[in-house]
C-alpha cells in the first residue's frame, strides 16, 4: 500500500471504522484493508481481473449474529462508508466486487441451521449455510432443499438468495424464489425487519420477500431465511438421449414437453460442449453422438416415466439409455464440472434465457454470429427452463495486447440481442452485478429502470449498500 493510499481521506475513514467497530463489539472479527483481504475484492466472475491488479483488499467484517450485522451496518451509515454484502464469493456477475474504500460484510460465519420442521416442511437457516451441507443435514428427516446451482457444494444459501440462483432442478422445482418463505433482513440504517411468512400461503402486504430475493445485496443483508422443503423422492433415475447433431438434439427437446413426464432436470449439450468435456475430462461422449439431452426423473412410477420418455425421444431420433446409478452420477458430475475453460483463448461466458420453445432458434443463430465476429460459440443449457450458458471464444494473436478484442464483446452483445428478440432475458440466474448492467439496459425500459432506482432510494436513500450493482 502506498503512502498516498494510506493517507487518503477514504482509507482514513475505513481505518476509523475498523477501530470503532472493534471497540463497540467485543470479539467481532474485523480485517483491516490490505493484501491479506484481496480475495474479498472480487467474486468468481472477476477473480482473474482482480488478482491481476495486485491491489490490496477492502476492510472485512465477519459477524456471527444478526446483532453484529446491525452494528456493523449502523456504523457504516454513521461514517458514510459503503458496504458490500458477501456470501461465499462464488457469484458470476461481479456482484460482490469491492474497493479499498468500502467495507465487506461477509456472512460466511453465520452458519447455523436453527430449525428443521418436518411437519411444516420448512427449515430456518442463517445465510452462510452451504447449499450442499443443508441437504446433508436434512437427509435424516427425509427432506431436501430443491434449489441446486452447479456450485451447490461451495455456494451459500444467502448468496443463492441474493442472486435468485437457479440450477439443474429448476425444470420441476423452480428457482430459489420458489423455495423462500420468509427472510430476516438488515436494512441500510441498521434496522432488522422480517418479511414473508412461515406459512405456505400468506398475502398480507406487498410481497417484499420476492423483492429481496434476487436483489443482489442492494436493498439489505439477509441474516435468516425460512426455506421450503420437499420430501426426498422415493426414486431417481438418469436418462440420456444422444442425437446426430445439435439441431436434431434441440428439436428433440419438444418431445419431452409434449410427453406426460415432468423431469426434475433437463440439460442439453451441443456438439462443441461434448467435445470440450471429452478433451478436459478424458471421456468419450462424442462416440455416442453429437448432442446430448441428459434427464433426471424422480418420484413414483419411475419405470413408467422412463418408458414414456424413451418412446417420445426415440420417435424424434434419440438414442435413449436408462443409465445405471453409477453412470448417472458420473454424467451429472460431468455436467457440473466436466468442462474446461480455454486458457489459450479469449473467452466470455454468458447466462441468457429464453422461453424453452425458442432454444432451437438460439442454437441455430450461433453459426452466423461465429462467421460475423470470428468467434466460436458453444452452450450447455438448462433446457427444462430455457436457460443457456454460452461460451464464446476467440483465438489470441500476437497483436491483441492485454485486453480481449472488441469483436468478442460485440459477439456476446449480439447474442444477448438474439435472446431478447425471442422473448428472453440477459440473465437467467447469475444476476446483473457489474458485468451485465449495460446489457440489462437493453432489456429494461427507462421507466422500469426509474422505478427500480426509486425503490432503491426508498430503502437505501444514501446509496450505502452495494452501490453500482444490479440496477
């Protein structure tokens, strides 16, 4: 840290914040800004850029109770310090990125599972609980928490709430919002409110729970959540259907929708995505076909469900296999972590979504974009709800310099426009953060953006919580 940085008014205020908070709350863990906190300056999406800057990190508060969160926020308000709420840091939109003159309030130590009620089918948890750990805890009760983002084994419930995270099971069980009944939230003035209901039904007042879910930390900090649980299905089975081309595979997706079966998860892999997995993981999926629909079914009548899907998918050219339990586990692990990033190329990952009937048209648009911008595009998608994760790559050249060529971002922007033209959205589950604010402006009308700013100003008039994010 340079002398100029140390003596800057902003950092002097931060140093005062650290000293005063430590005085007010005995035993609270507060990390002063510096190299040791650099990992708190970025999330998973901005880690590479953040590490490259070599800048020291922000001040970090690690509260262990809602009361400590309140005190930390109140002091920030007194001193005019802006706050960046943070979960596990696995976000993919830059929503948890922080500067040296900000304070990060991390919920990573708020890890209590306060209650599990089998008869109400709810659990009450703190935001630092890891998604996968919650489900391990629930197994003896015969219950599970349905939302399962690909990062379920490292992402926290609070972070999932902040971004309204999706995942693979959305086809049947919905995104995080559908599993959140009530929240305790610390507002920008340090007050603590409860929104929502423990009961499944409840329409008293405006639906503030849905307002906070997906708000990316700009409206408040969640300190407790009442989440909806479901019975663990009596059976689960994995079905694969391989096709001769990406186009045939996307066309085959409609057969699932038109069948009487409602799978828990439906994932689609195009040809280059299968090639990527084979190259990165040493598999031979391409030997089985050039596109893959991977399906999980669950519940009663699993044999009848499998038979109906096999008939429907075989009729449109799919080579259908009801996978063994072990092979099913391996295929789902390949879906979650089997792909590799092309470190020798420029790349952008996206998170667009369209009505699921429009998935074939999005994939069909790739060749023209590739030719126009000199890029390669592949995509794995949550086909059950129309959410694609395209990977756009471009070869590096000696003349490129340190920044990616403009054509890479132009291709990504044009793909976003394709999604919007088909009735879609710029982000299905990762959030806007800092990375997608310009793209969000393509989707939201000026009046809609004004309304969102008005809500932000009503809840946080001094713009203290996660400024510059989400809207």
